[in-house]
C-alpha cells in the first residue's frame, strides 16, 4: 500500500483525509440516494449479467450496492460543485 501511495504522490495521511472527506460527503447525500429492485433488474438485463445458480440474491445485492455507490459519487460531486460555485473565497497574502 505504501508503494502504491508513493507512486501516486500520496501519503497514508492523505489517503485517510480523502476517505474521511468521501464518507462525510456520502452522509450528506445519503438521503437522496436509493436503488430499487427494478433498477438492479434493469442493470442486470442491460449488461447481460449471468447469475450463478443459487447466488442470485447475493449477486443482486452486490449490484445494488455498486449502483448505490455510483449514485453517491454522482450526488457527492454535484454537491461539491454547487458548494464551490456558491463559495466566496478571498485570499489574503502577506508580503
């Protein structure tokens, strides 16, 4: 992990901050995000996903979780963009 972080120019502390920020944003938009059984079924159909026999419930749950993560990411990015557009940041520089 340390080598992968170093290759990306990140430290363990940077990763922790990034994860913390992501989780905080997810909490802010979580009430706006839901995935229905119909959405999961449509995704399975559209992507021709084969379901292992006896694993249908588990596979569907994984797909719903992935769809939820995608929606959280989209909503989080929209929230951050909206906040940035409303922000009035002034920089004070001492010379």
